[in-house]
């Protein structure tokens, strides 16, 4: 989806631009995905699972940018990708068309600066503009900082998936399902 850039001031005084993720950021996105996968055990992917070619990533980003029912947003600080957040519809069927799913991650060096809060609030506005009535996300058990952020932004816990994540060492973690009614 095409939308307007929004500039915010971070807690450390720097400016951050929330902007659409376009094909020009394809290599930055590949690098970001690989890095964030190493920085947090709470994301879905392992670093080696980021296998998109530059051309594949450009195509993905172009399709999302042109899709009126999806939003992919970058947080850019001093020309550097700090984080990314997206919403996508859960399906085209009449009974679930009102729902969208959300994904978010930030590079560790940008944690705690207010970017996550700004991304979630702006995405909520855009989700409403699209016509979604609720946003859903999952947060891994143990990711208390993220869960508090989601609650601060209006999400409530609505369920739990047992053993939702399985790690290389054979251990499991549950995940909480959270929903924000718009």
C-alpha cells in the first residue's frame, strides 16, 4: 500500500522516518532479516532461512507496495534501516476479511527508542484506513518487553498456542495470540 511518510523524534533526539518499503530497499531488507534473526530468539526464522535473492526481494516488495490490502513499513534512522513492520489480510473469505495479521522486528541497536510504538500506532491507522476491524499478532512466551509494548498499544491476549516454536536444541516455547480491535 502506498502511504505518506511520517517523521518521529526518538527518545535519544534523532529523527526516524516511517515510510513504505519499496524495491530500492531490497538489499537492506535482506541484510535486516538476517541480522534480526541473530539478535532475537523470538522471531520465526533462523538466519540461514533468509534465502531470497535480490530480484525475489524486489518483487516481493513491489507486490506489497502495490497491494491495497497490505502495508510494509520501514523505520529509517540516519539513512539506516532500523526496523520493519507489516500487516496483511488473513484471507479473502467474507467471514475473515475484517482481520489482518501483524509482524514487527527492530534491530537491537534501536530497541527502546520509541520506534516500535510509532510503527504499531501508524500501522493501526493504516489498517483502519484499509477497512480492517482488528489486527492480530503472536508473541513468543518470554518476550515480555514486546508483550508490554503490544498491551500499551491496545492489544489484548486472546489465546495461546502450546509449543508453537521449536528451536534447534529441541526446546519449545509457547506463543500468545494478541488482538487489537480497531
